[in-house]
C-alpha cells in the first residue's frame, strides 16, 4: 500500500483548490480506492437537517444500482447506520455475512467491503464506502488505513467549510462597513491612514490605492487635527470609554458638514496600536436644532403676548373658575343651573341669560333663566325650542355640532370666527354656547344677549364662556354618571349576592360535601347534574357554581324545562328565524345567549326525547341551529342541569336518554332534603330573617324557642323553599311584634301534628322505611361478599342492572373495600 502521509497532503490539496465539491470528492475517492485496492466506492455527505446521507461521488458502481443510493436516510441500511452511530463496518466475505443479505449492498456484487464515517471534531460529516469483488481484499489493515483517510477527508472538508465561512463573513463585514453612511477609517499613531471605508473615500475624493499614502493632517484643517490628536492621547492614557467630539469637515470641494466622531483604540502585540474613528453626519440635526431655537424664541414671544391678553380678563376668569368649583360641590342639577345664570349676570357679562340642559332622556329639558320677564326661575319644559325665535337651523346646527354661534337680530347666522370685536351689538343679537360633554356631545346650551357695552363679545370672552359652561356640563354629567354608578353598584351587589356561596347555609356533612364540590368545580367547565327534591336549593347551587367559576363574568341563563310546553321549548333553547311561522319574529335562543357563560337546565328530565336529542347534539358538536335556520352557530357554553327525580330511574324507564344522562352526569351534586339536616335549621332561619328584613326594610326579629322546636320536628315536604316562605310570612304577618311566635306561622305548619307519638325502633309505621332500608342493605352486602365485592357480579345475583346497583350502594352508604 502507498504511504498515507503523502495521500493526506494530496487530499488536502485537492479539496483546497476551490473546484466544485463533487468533482474534488471524486478525485479523492479515486486515490482512496487505489490505496485500498478496491474496485468500487462512494462518498456520502450529511445533509443540513442531518436526516439523510446524500451521494456526492462514486467510482465503479453500475448505473442501474447507483440510482437507489442517491440518498440514504440516517439509521437505515449499513450506510445510514454508520452515519448515525459513527462506527466502522467491515465485511470480509459478503456470502457469509447476514448484514449484507438484508441490505441493498448485496446487489452491488461486492464480496468484501468497508463502510467508514467521515469525522471532524467528533461530528459525522459523511460516510466513505469501498469494496472489491474478491473476498478478503478489504481486511482489518486496510480498514485502519481507510479510517485514517476518512478522518483526513473530514478534516479537509471541515477546514474548507470554515474557510468559506470566514471569507463570507469577511465579505459581509466589508460590505456592511463600506455601505455605512458614516466615515470610518483606521490610522496609525502618527495619524497616517491605513484603511478607509467607501464613504470616507468618496467624501475626501481619494482613490482606494491612495488611502494608505495620505495623512489625516493633509485632509483636514489643523484645528480639526488637534481634536483627533486629543482623542488619541486620551485613549492612550487609559480612557476606556473613548472620546466623542463634534467638528466640521469639508470634503472634496463641497461645503463643510457637521460630524460627530467616536473613537476607540485597537491594540496589537507590544506597543503597537491603531486608532479607529467613526464619524456620523449630524448636519441635518444641527440645522433642526437651530430652527427649534428660532421657533422657541418666536413661541416665547407669542406666549408673552397671549399671557398679556389673558391677564386683562383675569377677574372674569377667576370668578368663573371659583364658581366651577362650587358647581362640583352641589348635588342638585337645578342648583347648578341657577348658579351658572347668577354668575354670568353678577360678572356683568350679559343682562339676559338662559341655560337649558337635557335631562338625559332626550325629551324633557331643565331651564334656568334671568332677564326674560321673570325673576330667576328653574322649570321643566317639554320642547327644546319652545321659543320660536330660537327655532333656527343655525342654532340647531351649532348645538348639534358643539360650536358657539352668533345669531344676529336680522335672522342670519355666522360661526364664532365671524364675530369681530369692533362690530356693535344690536338689540336682539344673541350668542349660543353649547354645553358639551366628552367627544363634543352636547347636553344643552347657554343663550346670552344684551351685554352692558355696545360691542360684540370678542374671541377671548367666547372662549372663557365655553370653558366655563363645559366645566359646568362636566359637573352635571358627573352627577348623572354618579347616579348611574350607584345604581350599577347596587345591581352588582345584588348579582354577587345572588351568585355567592354564602347563600348555601349549612354545617352538616352533606352540605360541607356540596360546598367542597362547588369549590373543586370553580376552574373547570365540566357539566354538572344537580339532583334533589323540590325546594332543596338546586338553583342556588347552580348560581354558586357559576359565580365562583372562571365564567362568572359571562352570562348566566336559566330555563325551566318543565314550565314551557314542549312545542315551544325547542325555539326557547335554540332560537327561531323570522317568518318560520306566521307573524313570528327572529328570536335568539338560550344557547346563544349563554355563549361564553353558563346555561342552567332546570328539570331537565321533563324534556321530550326529541328535544333531548337536539340538546345532546348541541353539547357534543358545540353548535346551535335555530328553528328554520340553515347555518350552525358555534357556542361555548357550560351546562348545569337539575332534576328532582332519580335520573337512573328516569333512564331505566325511558324518560331520559342514556347518552344525554352521561353527557350531563360528568359531576353529580346531590342535595339532601331539609328533614335530613335539621341541625342546619337555626342557621337557615337567621340567614332568611336577615335577608328578608334587608330587602323589605323590616326590623330584625327574634324567633321564639317553641317556633324553633316546631321547625325541628316538622318534616318540611317543601324543603328550604317552604322554610323561606314560612319565615317571610311570619315577618310580614307579625310586623308589630318583636319576635316570631307560633301564631305567625302558616296554618299547615302551626297545626301540624305527627300521626302518632314516637315509638321505639322497630315499632310503629314510622320505622317501616328504616326496616326496608336495613333489609335492602343486608341483602346487597351479602351479594357483594359472594361476588368478591365486584358490583356487576352482585347485580347479576340480585337480578338488577349495574346502574341500579351503583345507585343503591351510594344511597345506602355501603363502603367498598379497596383492591
């Protein structure tokens, strides 16, 4: 075999020539094959994504075979495996090697071959293959040599890549510097030019080959050179931040321009250093600064003139501002209007003043006036332009547009700009100043006439009046807004109270479980099925789930499915398009109204099966389709459903669709009847008394002990709702009393007596239900024990369904052992 060091030098020389990569790699491959005494071979290089090896050169491979080796995925076949693992593969006899049998290399007619990685800096750049038709030709000794050659190919390729990147980086940097608008140049310590960018060459009128012959002193004046030297000396002394200075430079015959130079020091080995100067053209900035100074001087003169003019009206302005503060302190709109009128008259601006303000409804107006035949008055009129003399298009336009208007006595009109101060005021001339709130929206106007002097009011006075009345309008609007905010706050408090968990009163284990379930449901959008007898508070629970969840800012829409005929329920839920039936208008359904919020389906088991199917489709596909509509409407709604029946029984008897039940029954909250949590009755009574007295403005009352005793014994078939009605009736009927007594209660509760006295356990009719529950519990536990506590097996033993079994285990509180 030839000496490999000489081959290494040839490989580097070939790849460094700058010829196309494929051509260079083929030349290298031919030399490698001769070195290894191989007949055929190929070089594959890794693509950018490192997902495949692409063939870049091959020698001696048949055309019909080489097409299948254009690109080999990494990790596939022998070549792809070497590219992935970086390990060498040697096959000395292909006829006895399974790796060849199960790869495409077997079709190349190679009896021995090697496959090696091309590596540089521990990265696999490609794969080198070499083979021979004679067994044993490619052996371990040649494999070692080929591996060294592959490593040198990798180094040469990597060096070439680094060289290309370096050259490209240098080209880009040169392009960036040469095309920068700044003057950039390097000097030696004596300020002799070494290099200059294109901008500097063009500015000084030099040629690229003459740059290094020039000295900075020959290009600029001595005063500027001194600044460059001072910057140089500062950096040499150790100033780390460099120097910044401004100078004026004159280029090749042009006028001088202002530049801001920044300097830095480039140190070489020993004491050698270079100066780096970068100058930015700030001529335009300097011109703008000069103009700004001129404008500032002019503006200062205008301000002084304006201040002098405004100083002449300071007494009137002071009075108007003082009154504006008083207006803000007043609560009544009538008082504010009267004060505005008195102020204009007392300041001796006009002898006749009238102000009219919308009442907010858009029809009625509040009016305050002076000098129109009566003493000052405040009244309410129906029409805006009750005075026919004011019913002019100019007045209406001025008020609508928010502009001040002057109305001459002859009926013409002009805007504020046509009111020269030298014109004389004639009898009947009027000035209208609109009262505007935000964005120029008028809420009324100020009408003035008959000034003490003979001249029309000037521009300044009109501006003062506008400022004054607009502050008054703002105060009036703030008073209106305050009322609205108070009303909105009241509504918000009522809403928050209605949707608060504070309305769920109870300390029993059952109620604590309910409250804990609501808290867990606050940050999810899962459907919830609320069950329990009528009056147990299912709607309160729905309100609390919505109010404490992440949809509390969205709408909360409720619908009682049992209270609406089935023929109308579909249109109530999904809406209806216009003219679907005679005289039918378009109506939006509850699903659309609840978009982004919560929809509460009360008594959901009372829906017909057909309507249940449409509700199920809306929940599954999250779209609603109006009756008579053709376009599905996307909806984002959380569903809360409630029923006072046993949903499992309803499913078994066919009144509730099983698929809808499972869609609604993601989470179930079962409310206990009031008779099963009698210890909560005192807290419920206190809460109901406090809320009812607050809503109806009644005095709080105590509850007599005998009333609480009766409440504790009474079975409460109507549950919490019946207790609420009972408390409200007792408070109203016993208004003059200090406490609620038995006589204040409804007759059904006051006269209630149990069917018979309490009997010992196991005796009397009262324990029949308990006895049945005990018997049922015993049979179910027995079946579970026989079935190894597997509920489905126990259900088959008892002859009931799995759902019925699950329901009875939960109802009877039977504990299932773990495992």
